[in-house]
C-alpha cells in the first residue's frame, strides 16, 4: 500500500540559468549528466514524494525531460526560489492535493537521501510552519564568514532547534556551539502560500536572508541538526569537487 504521506509530498527543485559565478550551471556536466539531473536523481533516491524540477530556460527543460524526470517551466521574473517553487506548485498541483513541499536547491548534486529526509522530521509537530537544516560549525574560519549563515535557535532536543533568528555575523555570543544553516526547506502548503504573499521584511532586506520574512511574520521555523553540509556548487572549484565525488561513487 502506498504511503499517504509520500503521496501528499512534492519535492520541487528550482533551477536558474542566470548564475554569474558559474554560467549555465544547471547544465554543467557531472559524471556524465547535467548537474540538475544529478540533483533530481538524489531527490528521487530520498523517496519522500513526487519530484519535479522548476526551470526558466528551454535548454534546461529539455535536458531534464530527456533524462526522464518531470519538469515544469516557470517565469524568469522571480526574485527568490520560494516564488519559483510556488508558481511550480500551482502548475503541477492545481487541485491543491499536495500538503507538504520540499525545496531542494538545484546546485546540490551530491546531497544524500538521509539529509533530504531529515528536513521533513520537524513537520511531525503540527505547530511548525517551515522546517530547515543546520550543522554545527567546526571550522573556526566559518564562524566569522558572512557567507556562512548562522542559525540562532532554542534547543528542543539533541537534534532540533526552534529558530529565533538567522544572521551572517558570529552569533550567539558566549560559549557553546554555532550552527551553519543549510538552505533546504520544507513547507506546509498553507505556510508557503502565506510566505510568498508577504512583502520582503525589514530584517530580511538588511541581512539578505529571506527566511527572516517568515520569522518576522510570526511563523515558526524548526531546524533539524544533521552531520554534514551538502556541497553547494557555486564556483568552478566547487564543480570540480562535485565531479570528483560522484565519479568516485560511480567508480
């Protein structure tokens, strides 16, 4: 018998061609497949629900379709990945049957299935609107890098925080762990609908972190603590790392 939770869960993978640091990023070859197809394969391996890639470019659309994955065309005007996945949701599920949306970024070709599944666990609590992931920072340099977003949260268990704030500075102050936010989200459908209806918030614009819009609106975000940060491909060096990882796995 099919799992009813899987039937009501949709994994959406937004893919944008307009990358300044790595032009044509979704189509970059990694171990014989375009990067976006590798991400779709990882999402399928997680086996949490239907997988759809949301694209804004015909070349990417054709590549995903040729690889046998479901794909939907979205506009090229979106300011954020959340807006893109909401448009995709309305196109692929017009009857509103999907209850949970998993947003897996299209530049995570080596992400493992367990990490994707971990992002769904906080939604077992009906009070949680949005769930995401984090990992404890071990590298001293990462503690001060603005590019490493920190989660400030109140511990709920050994593996979960309730998010109070997200920031690019070193925080919180004092002794104790610091946590690196991983930008993979799960939303209840109503939460995503509410989120995209909100205007960008004051702190969101100041920190350049859109998840602060949800917190400023009083939405609850819980954060699952995982062991490792998945490799995000943003530069040519990242691309070579991803190629080495997946080539070794296939070898």
